[in-house]
C-alpha cells in the first residue's frame, strides 16, 4: 500500500502488517594517512536513543600511544569538532548527547594533536559509527473523510530502526488497540476505518516492542488524528407562526477549518443553500417565512457548491422540518341551555391536504380529542353537555402520522362554551347584593331581604337576561341584561311564604317567561321579626346588652296598665326604643286587675288597657296583648268581652296564651268556644303563643317561626320561643310576623 514490507533483522522481527521506508546513513569521504604498525577501532554504547540521552564512544588502539608522538582522538564528522582525546594508553572514551532528534557520525584517529578533522598526521583511522537520537512524526491520509472510508496512518522515524534496538509502533489512542509494529525501516503504516461519525487519535512510537499502550522504553512519540465527519441539524423553534423566526444550527463533530470541506445548510424543499461556513464545528442561520409554509432543511459537510447536494459530501445531517402555521377557533355561541349543540370551527393558515398534519379540535376541559380533519383549511364539529358546566376548547395542527417532534405544530386561541345554570340566594337586609356564600331559605328576620341570582357565565354579550320572579304573586321582581349576577331587595307586609325563582331567558315578555334556558331552584321566604320582652324597663344599657349578647331586636314587649310586679312602660322608654329602631309590643297584665272570666270583665280589661295605651301615645291599630298565663282560668265569655271592648277603641285585641288543651290549662278550650260563638274572633283577634318553649338561643340561631296554636281558626302572629328564667340579659325571646301591628 505504497510502502514495502519491513524486513526482520536477526532476532528483530517486524509485524506482518508493518510497512517500511529505509533511510540510509549519511557518508562522507575520508582522508587517511595510515602509518604501518598502527590500528584503531571505534565502538558506541548504542546506535539509537531518545533525545537528551548520552552515548559512550570507546576507541581501542593496538599500541600504547604514550611513548609515541600521537594521541587517540574522537571527532564528530557532522560538525567536524573534536570531542575528546587521550595522550596515553591503548583506549579512550567520551560521552556524547544531543537534545533533539538527529543522526551524528563519529570517527577516531591515532594521530597528531589537532582541533580539526582529520588531524594533520594520521597514524591510524577507525571505522565510522553512527548514532541516532530518535524522533518520530505522524501523518494520516486522508485526515478528514467520511464514515466507512479508510485512512492510511503512518509514523515516520528519522532513521531506519532496523539496526537499532527499537521498533516503530502504531496505536489507536481512542481504543488502546495496537495497529502495527515495524522492526525496520523509517516508517510504519496501517489502514484504519470507522463506520460512523467519530474522531480517533493515533499515537506513533519508537520504542521497545509491546502491544499495550504505551509500549515499553519509549524513545520518541508523536500523534495525529483522523476525522470521520458527522453532522446534525436542529431548529430552535420548529413550530412557529408565519412571520416568526427560527434559528437553524448545524453541528459537526470536528472543526472543518483545517480540512478542505465546508459546513452548508440547504432548504431541502426549494433546494436553495441558506448557509455556508468554512471554519468551526457549528454553522447557524436565522430563517423567517412571511407566509404559511412547511419547509425541510438539511446540512452537509462537503464542498462549497451552491447546488444540493454539494460536491464531495463527507457527512449528511438529519432532516429538520420547520412549520410556519397558525390555526384559530371560533364558536357559534358562548352560552347555551344544557343539551343544546354548539358549533366549533377551526381555521388553519393553509390547506393541510399535502402535509403530514391534521386539523384537530380538542376539549381542553376533558382532555379528549373531538374531531380531526386531514384535508382543507377548516374543520368543524358540534358539542353539547347534558348538564350545566363550562368547557374550554382549542384547535391544533397536529401530527397525522410519521412526523418529527413536536407533534403539535400550532395551537389556537381557547374558546369556552357554558351550558347555563342559575342559582338564587337571599340574605337579610336592604343590600346591593347578597355576600358570596350567604343563603337564606326559609325564615327572614326583618322586613327586607335581598335576592341575588347568580349565573355560571357572564350574559352581557348573549341573547339572554337574568330574571328573578315571585311565583307566589306570579310577577317579575327584576331583570338584568349584563353580568353574571342580578340582585333586588324585596319586602312583604303580609305574613306568609313567598316562593322565588331565577331564570336565564330571552329579554322581554311577562311572567311566565318563554325562551328559558336555565332555571334555579325555588327559594321560599317567610317574613318574621325577632324581639324580646321583659318586666324591666327599656334602657340604653339594656338595649346594648341584648344587642351584644343576643342580637339587635326588631321589637320589645313591655307592660302597660298598672302591672303588679314591675314598673309600667313609660313614654320615655318607648321613645328610646324607637330611637334605636325598636318597635314596641304592648302587654296588658291581668294580674293587677283580677280574674279573667265573664264578658263584662273582659270588656273592662279591654277598656282599661286601651286607656293606658292612649295615655302613652300608642296609636290606634296597634295590637295590645293581654297576658293570660298558662295556669290562669279563662272562659269564652271573657275572650268575647276582651274582643268586644277593644275593637271599638281602635286597637287590635291580642292574647299571650298557652295553646294546648291540657289539665288545668284553660285558654285553648275557651278560645275555640268563643270562635265557635263568634267566628270574627278567629279572623281578627291575634295570638301570641307561649309554646313550644325551646332553648335560649340568639337571633342568629333563632328557630324557624313555628308557634303552636289552638285547634281552631286563629291568627297566631307572635311566638315566645324561650322564657328567660333569670338569664343574662334577663329577657324572654320572641318572634313575630311582619304583619303583626306593633308600635
């Protein structure tokens, strides 16, 4: 392969794969003036060694030069310099060293002393010896190549190693493998090849023989490398929208600068070269496409021609696909009634027919794909949900099979569709809207409540309004055309339950509505007042104490008309209560007046109570409740008299009573007898029930209005649900209908 095989010299064997080139030792002419009877021989300790090492030259004469006019002298034939000399004896030695690779020839004389070679008188001339201070170099041909190709790697010595005790050896430094051993010649070569992209380093030695790296007794070494080119191509952004920029970068496994090759990048779709780099191991370029397109790119290590592929290709990269694509998603309606279908349409920036991509529509909320289109610019489907919910949707240009990553090449905006629902809540008070999380379904303390309907979507830009309606009166409370909530304070002056409901429906029209797409649950509201009653006077401290410990009372029950066990209410008390927003429930005690039997006694009590009320400024139309304790005897005639005596005075007759029919409990029987005799009593007399008597709980925890009542027609408008029994504050706890005519 361009070099002859190396011969073996004696016991020095060359490896069968080695090849050599022999360099002859230099020669020079000699001027010899030998004198008969004199002879000299020259020897060297070694004929090859590493730079910096020293050899010993030894000359042996056949006579002692001491008695003669001659010397034993050593000369370097290359420089002509005298190395050493001896004036006596039959032998002479000297040491010689060189710091760099070289070959020097040496000679010895028996002759006259002289500083020049040869001396002026030569009696005898020795043989010439040569010593090489070894040096090696390396080469590879070719040094840059393609995977699968071969390269001849050679180590060159500065002398034929055959006559030396050393070999030339080649190693693959990347693997440690011994490639060649040469026993002779001045060069040693081996063919190498690699199947894939790589860079291997190779070491050459002048050394003793050995197959391990490094070999023993190294005298000289050199290295080289061979590049089997490889190249890859990447894109910083393989999936972008039209008008955006991606960066292509080709990465070779070695610097192409010292090689005859270039790194080039081509648009494989159009065939145009987009980048060329003469040096370095990387080559990059920014690419921008103004309009929608799909492009493939490829990189090479090769020549600099502008056509694809370039000349002398040594390595070819992977293909990189870059897509300049976009997709949008539109929806027919953002809100709909549960079960109604809504259309979705995805629009791509180009027809996907001739690409490996599809247009897909995804339900982002559920994580499922809904529909896929492999051709065209648009892709449409319909969606529905059976119950109220909101789902988000997105369109994608996605891999249809056989794609490079990333699989998703473009994503659209997300759109939502809400299948509508509406909820209704209420809270006490005349408010702008109910606080989030508040809920009243049943009893409401006070005159005003605020109703708030909340939809699960903003209906501002939809064809719907939020409505709140009163099913009891079959009328609309309020309608709102924007936002996701709608509120309205409402009050009722009459007792009883009102049932409210919220709708999402088309605007206009009257109750009941058409075009309803969502309906809330019904909300039943029952109006009551919360209050207290006491024997003791109403004072600011007592108001503050009740408010702090139990809640702000809407009314306060106080006694009038010469109460036996406690002071009667004064006009000042009433004024203080009214200034604090508290109504008065006037109570007339029968204890101070006598028994509660007989019609005339009833009339008398009524007139007495009416006079006391009038003196306090209590207006006509106010209820005045006579306190008939559970154990007090009462008959139907008294009840009739209380009714007959109170009505002409302009006040509303009322009774604080025990409603159950039991032993030693008289009111229920007497009352129902009176109602049987005079039905107007069942319609116009008001009752304040003593039962059931429950726990002492605050306004916030008050019981739903549920007083016990006699088993005949009655108007029970108030309920004392707890008797104080000395609690602090020492007040009884009550509820009353909003319709109760308090002062």
